[in-house]
């Protein structure tokens, strides 16, 4: 059996590509700029997307408004509102539905995510994944002080489940917050490093922020959790996969401060 009784997932860049949400939001922001500022829609989108591809985060709209002579709080708020208010069209990564289905009934399945509540709700609705989870916890902007890496969402998720922290694992993509929060709450953690993930090239800032395990996709997670008793062979070795064998293995990570004895 799985060593865990609960597997709880992050949302953005873990279950779907966050860049797809960003792209849709920029389309909406460009449409707003076309109708309200008389700018050329495609040119606005192209510029916003180029900023994103260049790694600019957090002040993309401020920069664009400034460059085009539209700086100001009213425009700023309206552009953000267009972005956040768009109806997202998202698809989960290919391995998400099969994995959740395979795990269903063997462990409790959960989701912990944070951000503008309406935005996170809209993403989940677009993905159609809410019914796949036993328990969903969304921390909105009014709860910003409790966002990961606070242990609070992890503690809250367990309430009423009868599951102990040591029996729970969190699977996420962001080394700045996902694994540290889980560790502080006494959970295990798994990093998923998607090839197109926004945080794929980032590394933990400190040893305690490192995940316990890393996987390249969810197929390898599901394979690793199957009870091996059904056959004498490893389910990982049995699994047919177009990807390299190395990617399928749920491998524990040696944390930097470890002396290798654990
Ligand atoms: Mg994420």
C-alpha cells in the first residue's frame, strides 16, 4: 500500500500549465486596452507575452501602461480586472485525470491552492477537477498571511480527516513555498518538475525548503504508489512508457545538509 493516506496537490503548474492561464488573461487585457485605450489588440498581446517570456512578473501591466502613456491607478486596476475576470479555458496536463482516477479510493485526495479566490475557483471550474478531490482548500487574498510556506493550510486541510501529518504528502512545483510549508506542518513533499513549468529552473533557497522526492510527471507517481505485491516485479519496471526510465522513478532527494546517513 501507499505509505501515505492523503495525497494533496498544488494547482498552478502542477495540474495544468499556468502559462495557459496567463495567455488567456493577456488576451482579455489586450481586448480591454483595444476597447478602452484605442490600442491595437494583437500588438498589446504580443508585448505582454514578450514580457512574460522575458521573465517579467508582477508589474507587467504597470510597465506596459507606462510605456504607452496610460499610467495611472484607474487603468492599472481595470487592466488587472480584465486579466483576473476572464473566463479561463484550461486543460489539465495529460497525466492528471488518469492519475487521480488510479488513486481514487486508495488514499484521500486533496487540493491546496492560493491566490485571488475567484481566480483560483475559475481555474478549478474550467479544469473540471473539483469532483476528483475529497477536500479542496483555497486560500484567498484575505488570508495572504496564511499562504504557503505557512504550515497553516496543511494543518487546516487535515482537520476532520483523521489523518496524521506524517501520513500526508503534498505534491507541488514551487520550491519557494510548497515544500517548506509541508515540512513545517510535518508532511512529506514531492516536487513535480514539469518541462514547461514556470518554476522548473528554480532551486530551494534553503535545505529545509527542499522536497523529499521529485518526479517528472504524475504517471511515475501513480506507478510508485501501486502495491508491488500483485507481482514480484516492480510496477515501475513493468510500466510501458514513451519517456526514459529515469523519469519514472520516484526518487528521494538527498537534502544538502544531510550527511547521507538517513
Ligand atoms: Mg504551483
